[in-house]
């Protein structure tokens, strides 16, 4: 009887021990599967996956980024959770993450948006190269979309130059795997909302079409080194247009030449429809992508009687009402330029003499 009682008591104890062990094992297993710091890093880690990968490739990528994790446990947890393959995309690891949170994010392709900043006054080549460096799409994909034959330009009824002029400078949130066409359409849509719709009334009352406004704004963009001068420069060009004078805008000559450098005297005689020294009126199209302030300067120009301007050493301009005033200002500018060349040459001679003496 005692033996039977003892056996029963022993069985209960063993059962209790088994249950406790199972609870501990299960709890530890769950802790490992769901611990909040399964992945950890110093600050934010940006994970870019170009194509579909498995756990081994993910492990290598995280290791290369300096992310701390247990490799064997990663394989185990990935199999248990059912996340073994991961989609292309841009993902951010914010210091710490659990297995289910981070692995499911990558497996489902739930990307974090990335920022693309479009700068004003650029050109299609540099624009395409910049986006190709930031996004998965190739730079050539962007460049081909900014041509007359592209699907986007055709849908919008624009030339490639006109489409590029609507690449409104701003910072955009896009997905890293977005196609080049999706990005170009997104920016073009933003131009429509920010410019065409916002200034609809002003454009209706303007003597120029939207594209003519953008064309003039593109010249203002490259001419103005100081933002506050844009309305004054726009007003000057509009004064010249209304009087039938050639714009004589240096940026259009540089655009015709296809390079950015100091202009030579013979450059102003270069036969090209964009050379506004030879051809009156606006050039055939825009020469860059102006920002909203340049477009606004054309729609809200400063009213004055200036018809001439010349650069100043600080990047601003001296404005003149008559050609005689302009001639004097130009002579002063040329003297300043010659003096800078003289100072540069003298400094180079002194540095050369110093290096020879050493």
C-alpha cells in the first residue's frame, strides 16, 4: 500500500517536473523566436536587396552592414516562422528588430520609402545619373524617358526637353525598386499639382503659355546666382521681349554649345536656334529644369525699366536702363576679371619660384 502511494506521489512529481520543463523550454523557445533585439545595429541600417535571396544571402548582407545577430539562430527562426526567401527592396533596420517583424517585412516586400532630391538647374544626363545612383533603375532608363520618343513624353504631348523642364526640383519619397517611368510620371504629376494647378489663374492671364513661362524660367534659373534677384532678372527679360530686343542670355549660348564654361567672343556668333544673341524671342524650348521660385519670378516679375545687366564679383548683377550705363558697368566687370587673372598669374609665379628654391 505504501509502495503504491509512493509510486503515485513520485509520478505526480515527475509530471509536475515535466510540465515545468516544458513550460521553461517553450518559454525560452518563444523568447528566442520573438525577442525584440534579434537584430541590432548602431543607429539605422539600410538594407538593399537587388533580387530575390534566401537566408544565407541575407545573413551575408546583414553581416557586411555590421548588423549583430546569431547566424544559426537566424536560420532556425527563419524556418520556424516560414520566412526563407526575401524580395528586392530598400529596408531600414532601426537599431533593433525581432525575427517576425524584420523577416516578414523583407519576405513580403514591405519597403521603406527612400528620398530622391531633384536639384534645379541640372541637365538630363546629370539628372539621370543621379537617380540611377540612388534607385535600382538604371540611369539609361531615365535618360531614354527624357527623349521625344518616350512613352511619358508622348502621353503628355511634350518633347523630351519640355518633359525634363517639368522635373520640378524637390525632395520626393519613392520606393527604391520603382521603375524609371513611375518616378518620371510621379515628378511630372507633382509639377502639374504644384505649378499648373496652383498658378492656373496667373497662367490664364499671362501673355505666355505655360511652356513659354517654363522656358523663360529655365533661363532665369541659370542666370540668377542669388534667389532674390530672380524677379528682377525675369522683369528685365520680359522688358526685352516686349520691346522686340534679343534676350542675349549667356545660358542659352552655353546650352547651344553643350558645355558650361566661360564664354569666348566667338561663341556669341555660334549659329544655333538657342543662341539668343542671334535669334530674337524665346529659344525653341527650355534649357534646364527651373524651380518654383524661378517660375514664380516669371509670373510675378519685378516691374522696372532695366534692359541690361552684367555680373558682379559677388554673384549678383548690376542692372542698367541704357546701353551707355551698361557699357560702363561691363568695362568695370572686365577690368575686375583682368585683375583677378593678374593676381592668379602672380600667385602661380610666386609659388613656382618658391618650389624651385626649396
